[in-house]
């Protein structure tokens, strides 16, 4: 008992450790999870999931996959797919079956698998894995259109691919005499009705319960999780793995309801999904044996190469003809198709059953699937960012700054950031407050930045930092609190007044963002300084002219806001752990004559040396 508890704890620690290390090193997290699973399983033998967890191992994996797909469905809003719906529909309806056919042919003639195993494997590899796509998209910072195509395809294809695999598998059982064709003819329509109607009905039930106040806040997430698991298990009674479609439909239906508590639910589900993805990937990788790895030969390598370099690109290019997608989007989509948890889990389930009914190479299906998963994760994980940049499909090459609140000061800051080639945008719901920015050719968003429309209109992947610079301090705090979970608490800043004399007028410390300046500065102070002729000034430090000399050359009233590293990284002075170094560009806000006086002081210092 204690040994199993220790192994579970170590799996959790390894999973989250891999996620953190991937964040620090800017690497695909899935790659590190695969390494951790390989070290825990085949390399050391420390973990043998099937033996350690016994009969509950497969059900736990299946339930985890159901929760992961449901959370993926929660991210799909129909407003997001307005521009890419035709492309996604073509990829799913035409690209999926074409991948199935070509993969089955390749698995038989190139990998040497029997027709039975090849057909089932071809269906399994239709899926593209949201558990892999989501982390990759988060790191790659793609523009909205290609990101939408990859996200929707991955989440919609996963349950469809699983259903195709089920149909193939059930057909094999019928041919072997284990099942009757009449049973399949009844169960498939029943499963589809349960999946589509049941998923939608479950979402409507949740909405009714939550909106009418029949569920207290502290029970909403537990009840939602319970309904997801029940819907998944109930559909699986009719047809194996059809529950994946049910939970996906349920997630998409909930994502497109106006449910006020959905944002809190989505954040919790994302946290749970990160834990599940980390643990499941390690367990599935650890379940591989040395014999499985040794069964892979040059024919497997040739099969994987045909899947990556021929089948997927050919299917996507054929399916997207007339879909409205650009050739850059078609090329990116044709290459990026990493497989994930669903492919491994389903292949493990069907591979063991095929072996049990006498299909000699049924067990090899798991090893081949893992080879595809590892190859696609590594190749696609490391190539997505560079390829998207080369095709011009990245939202921004440098981290940008979103300024909420239009004013002369905000316009001047955005123009100076643009001069430094840092993407900047001003968002405000008042037309007159962004008019000056529009005349200055500064990108603007006219509307409420907290609205759902803004979420689908603004490409937030372009921005890594947010500055709330409106004239309402409470609204600034609200904006920073709302976007803190998306940008990170250390990446949202707000201008603020001095400390209130009364505690009852002070916001709770959990609300708002970091102070923009080292000393309190209000909106009205900045506006007065702007009228007085203050300007934003940029100075590049050197070995001879360091930060101390820079501060001495500035007016004592000057406000140092940030400095930009040669790599493009922005460091805000109010939260910096150290000082800027040589080659850093320091941005300050100071009286106009400060720059002239600073130049004279620097020249005098050089002459004295």
C-alpha cells in the first residue's frame, strides 16, 4: 500500500516537475513527460502500471481521457470558428477518412501488419491529440486562424477517430464470429444518439441547475465532474469509447452557453487537466516494455515517415481545396498533427483484445502507436514555432503590451513601444479616448476589453503584458484581476494613486495588478505631466555608462518604467529582481529637457575619462 502511494506521489511530482521545467526552458512539456515515463518504466523498471494498479488501471486512464476531452470542448466557442469553420469541416469530413484509408494501406504494405490490425490502427491514428496541441499552441503564439484550425481539429477528431477505431474493431469481432452484425447495427445508432443528444441534454441540465440556483457555488465543480463521468460511462455501455464523443459534445455545448460561473469552472478544469495529462502520459509511457521497443524495426520507421511526410500532408491539401485556407495555413496544418493520449489509450485497449482473439500482431499495434506519438511530439513540438514564424503565422515575434485605457499618456507610451518594435495596442470603450491613438496609427480596440466579443476579436497571443491605465482605479483593478490568470499575475500592471488614509477605502490585496511605477502615480498625475511636456525616453546602457550613471543623469522626478533586454524580453522596474545591464534599453518617463541635460552629462563624463 505504501509503495503504491509513493509511486503515485512520484508520478505527480515528475509530471508537474516536467511541466515546470518545460516552462523554464521553453520546451514542449510533452517531450519531457515522455522522457520521465521512459525513465520510470522501460529504463529502470520502477513503474509497471498494469501490475501496480491492476484492474483499475485501464478504467482510470479512460476516465481521465474523458475529463481531458471535456475540458478541451470547454475551450471551443462557435464565435471562434466563424472564419475557419469551412476549413475545419473539410479536414474532419474529408481529411479524416482519407488519413484512415492511406494509413491502413501504409500499415499493411510498409509496416507489414495484418489487414485486421492495419485497419484498426489507421482509424486510431486519425486523431491529432488536444493534450499535445494545447500546450504547443500556448508556447508557439500562433495567430488566431491557424490556432483555431489546429485546436478545433484536434478536439473534434479525437472522439471521431476513437469511434472509427471502435467500428473497425467491432467489424473485426463480427468477422471472427465473436459478435453479431445485428448487434452492431443496433448499438452504433444508439450510441450516436446517446452521444449527441445525451451530451447536449447534459449540458442543458447543468445550465438549468446552475442558473436557477439549484446548486450552491461550492458544489458546482464536483457535480459537473460527476455528470461528465456518468455521461461517459453510460454511453460506453452502448458502444465502447463512444462516451468520448458524449463528453466532447457536452463540453462544446457548455462553452457556448451564457453561464456566469463557466470561467471559474474552466480554470479549475484546466488545473485538473494539467495534472491528468502529466500523470497519464507518464503512466502510458511507463507501460511500454523492452520487448515492445525491440519489436520496432526499419519497417516501422518507414511507416512513421510515410505518415508524417506523405499521408498527412496529402490528405490535408486534398481536403482543404476550396476551403478558404491560405497555402501557409494548409502547409502548417499538413505538417502539425501530433498524436496523444487518446491514440495510446485506445490502441492499448484494442491491441490486447486483438491478441486475445488470435490476431498475431495485435500487440504490436501499441508499440507502433507509441512510435508515432513519440515521433510526432518531438518533430512537431520543436518545429511548430519556427515553421509558423517562417510562414508568417505567428502573432508576434516579440512579447507585446496591451494598454487598457486611452489617453494622451497611453498613446505616447504605445508609440514609443512601437518605435522599439514592441507590439502595442490600446483598448477602450470610449471612442473619444482612442481617437488620438487612431490618428497616430496606434492599433486600437474600440469596445469593452472584458467582453466575450473582445476575447474572440483581440489576438491575445500577441501580448505578454498588460497595463491598466484608465482613470477609474477600481476598473483598473478589475481588468488586472480578470487578465491575471491569463497573462500571469506578475505580467499585469496598473497605475495607482497613493495609499488611502482609510483601510475601508483600500482594495483587498488579492485584487488588481502590480504597480506600474516604483512610487505611486495616478492617472491624473500622468495626464498633468503629459500636458507639462514630459516624454518617454530610451537610453541604451553600456559598460562605461551603467545604470548608476544613468540614474545620476536623470531628473530626480523621472519615472523608470521598464527596460528591454537584447532578446526582446521586457522587465518592469517596479517588479525587477535586479538592475539593467549593458546593452539593455531603459525606458523612462521624464521632463522633456531631461534628455538634453542627460546627453550633456554623458558627454562631460566621457571627456573627463
